[in-house]
């Protein structure tokens, strides 16, 4: 599958927000929806995998430390499955910048951003991977 950069979606890009912190999920889903993205949410790794397979989002914002399956396990599973390997993954985590920078690519993440983060910076990462919402 050829790599694509700065894709321009024909409709609103679909984003799956995965985090076990309900405040982060609410903040991200609200702000992304206001920007025109279609947003789904999951609270753990198992639910994330199910939704990724059924909804096929364009991009997943994925926390690392979650109950059940970690974000790393989710990312690896998605990238190994031909039906989900095209989903762009941004690891959004507070594990530490150096750890995130080293480990995220190992598990197939397309980008990473450290918590706490500025929404504008996160949106730039999203736009670089899937384009602007329409």
C-alpha cells in the first residue's frame, strides 16, 4: 500500500479517540467535532480494536497506558491486520517524550504527541496525516 502524505479527504475525516480518561475524551471529541471531523470514542484497548475494525476510521488518537490492552498492543494489532493497517495512528500519552519518541514507531504509530499538549499542535499533526475536515 503506497504511503500518502497530507491526504485530502473527500468528506470529513473520521477520527477514533481512545483514552481511559473521560475528560480527555470529551475535550478531544468536542473540539474535533467543532472542527468538522467525524468522531467516535473508546475507553480501552479492546473497545478501540472493535471500533477500528467496524468503523475503519481514517485516524486514531491512541493513549498508551489503558486497562486491558495498551495502546502499543492496539497499534501493533491494527498494523498487522490488512483490513486496518491503513488507519493512521497518533500516540497521545504522558509516558515521557523520549519513551514516546522511541517506542511509538516500533509499534506502527505514524506520529506521537505528549500530554499535556496544545490542541493546535495536535491538530497540525492530524492535518499532516489526513487533511483538514471539510
